[in-house]
C-alpha cells in the first residue's frame, strides 16, 4: 500500500523529530534551571534586606537617640 520510498522518508522524519524533541527537552530544562538560579539570586538578597534594614534602622535610631 505505502510506497517503500515514502515509508523510508517517514521513518527518517520520525527519527529527526525524536532528536528535535530531545533537544527541546534539554533546552527546556536549561531554561528552567537558569530561571530558578535567577530567582534565587534575586529573591534571597531581598529576604536578607528585609531582615537587615530594620535592624540597621534600629541601630541608627538608637545611636541618634543618645545624642
């Protein structure tokens, strides 16, 4: 029913599509972990600042109250 040449071309395209899928999955993982690293490097300093700034302001306020 199916021409052997056509069947061979379809098989070849299936192999190429599988390689493309693997490549896309690797890219998706890379982008995910890059995004997570960016979030971590942005969010953790913000959390640190949320803790340090009140302490710093309290220290500055207590120094000024003594004058």
